[in-house]
């Protein structure tokens, strides 16, 4: 199970790192083409979301890998659960069903990491 959790952590970290860098570095006009929900938010808010996602990606890997404050890994996963709940609510409001399904998958994966790293497979 420990190997499975590391794989899930790596996949989540890669996805959120890419999304975070994209949201925090690209102009809002360019992001709207790929992510229509961006039009509803200020550029500052979109950048903040990107920074949060990138920080969570780092938090999924670095604390557990280095052994420095490993409790931050399940906390990062818990933060991603909250982020995905909020993202799903935005997509519900916008009636974007495929995005809701994608958020739900990421939410479940982050919840599994949080459960495993807080509980029986803590590092």
C-alpha cells in the first residue's frame, strides 16, 4: 500500500504542479481558452489558485521524501481535497459536468493519500 500511495502522490503532484505553474504564469486571456471558469475570476485570484496548487504539489512529495515535517504530506492532500470541493462547486454553478467528474477523481485520490498518510501508512 505504501508504494501505491507514493504512486498516487507522484501523479497528483505532477498534475497539480503543471496546473499550478500554468495558472500562476500565463495571462488570463490565454487561460480562458482552456479553462472557461477563469473568466469568472480576477487574474490575482487565478494566480493565487495556481500558487496554492503548486505548493500542494510540493507538499505531497518533499516532506515525505526528505523526512522533514512529514505531517505536511497528508495536510497537503487534505488541502487538495478542500480545493477540489471548491472547484467542483464552481463547476456545478457553471454546469460543467465533465469538469465535476475530473474534480471528483482528484478529490478521491487526494482523500486516499490523506487517509493513508495520516493513518496506517504514515511516514
